[in-house]
C-alpha cells in the first residue's frame, strides 16, 4: 500500500497520488484542508491520474473535500477519476454530485 500525497502546483492543480483507502484518507484529508485554505476563493482541479488503489473511503474523501472547498469558495473540478472510484460513486448514487472535468 502506498501512502497518498497531495500537492498543488502553480497552475492550481492538486495532484493526488498513492492509495485512497481507509487506512490513509483521514491523514490526507487534513493535508488537503490546509492546501484548500491557501487557495480560498479560487479554482482548483484535483488530478487523480496517479491514484492507485481505492475503496469507498476514497469517495468519502472526495465528498468531504468538495464540502470544504465549497465553504472556502473554491470552485472544484475532478480530473482523471478512475473507473473503480466512479463505479463506487454510481453504486452510492452520488456520481452526479462529482464535478468531473470534461
């Protein structure tokens, strides 16, 4: 299992990498909250192309991030969501809530 990371580049893209599974998402959420605070009132793309394994807690993480972004007036888009995570979102009936890019 690879610990997840979150880094924002100078173009407003947050790159997530590693595994979004139950053992790691709480720690990652704290890091993402701090990154969102520094991007208050802006636009942010979450690039998930480097994410490995996912489970339902990865979806819960995204929903929490969306809530935090909304409170901080950050317009959020999600790029390269894996089919596995999209499948979990569909099963949970929340796929329409996800601000997917393109």
